[in-house]
C-alpha cells in the first residue's frame, strides 16, 4: 500500500493506494527535477507535476491531487464508455 497526502475540497486527506508491488523508492535532487515537457494536445499534462532525471532514466512525478482524484477518474471512465458506445 502506498500512502500519500492529497487535497480534497480544500482539506488535506491521507489516501492509500493498493498496489501489487513497489520496486523502488528514490530520492531525486531538486536540480534534477524539471517541468513536464509538452507532449502535444493529445496528452493531458495536469496529472504530471514534473519529470525527474535519475542517472540515465526519467521518472514521472505525478500530481497526486489530480492523478488520484476519484471524481476525475469517474468522469474519465464515463467519457471513455460514451466514446466506445458512439
């Protein structure tokens, strides 16, 4: 289980996310973190807080308030179901 803090309707809430496994927990130096790149119009960047560089790898740093927003997930699910039905 991964536990993190998020803001919901102006309140700080601790949320838990059930995962199959955690392969690694890393520290990334502040100078190795950059704003997310422009992926073009087909990719929403509001779920991504930043990109971190660790050696020769890039790590996506999520924006937890957006990436794990239950209402947003429900809206995305509904929109994809409507698109499939059309």
